[in-house]
């Protein structure tokens, strides 16, 4: 039941990783707290993956479990409506054909009825997120 998405971008892994991890609040639009909230990632193992709203409110989504620039970032993911369920996201950045292959794996969907039911929306959601990322990476130096 793992969600798997993959795209190729025309930037080297160093740039691709930086835009995804360090600049996500500039291109990843919307979140649990509304379309104006922005996800952010603290760049270290144990760091927070969280949303910040325009009024400065912060809401934890998960924790960074791997941070290996420019090849891997991983974090846990917990939706506000889930009780104890936590899923895992792993994103790999690999050099390919003069650019970068970005591969997303989001696992842990078979924990409960809530996560199983949510999987379809997240599958679609990751497609949208990668679309936002592709637009941002095109403009990156």
C-alpha cells in the first residue's frame, strides 16, 4: 500500500535537494491549516516537519528521521485527524541524465481504517505537491 511517485527534474541533486528541503515553504502551497499555511522542515535528524500559518501559528506534522544532503530526506507524517497513526515519507534524489530523479515513497497506510481511507487522497496530493515542486525547480538557479 505504499504510495510511490517519481519525477525527473533538469537540475543537479544538490539544487534539487536544496529547493525541496530548504525552500519548501516557498513552493508547497496549502496544508492541514488552510491554503495559506506552509510546510517547513528543520534540516537535521530529529528536526520538526511542521506547518506555519500566516498568523505565525505552528503545527507539527512529523519529525525528520533522515537528512543526508543531497540524496535523502525522510520524515514521519501524522494528520491532525489521526489518533496514534504515524506514516513515513522517504524522498531520494539521484543523479540521472544530467538532472535528478526525485522519488517519493509514503508508507504505513495499513495501520487503521483512517489511514487506509486517507491513502487515496494522499496519492493524489503527492502528485499535486510534485507539480508545485517542478514549477519551483524550473526557476531555481
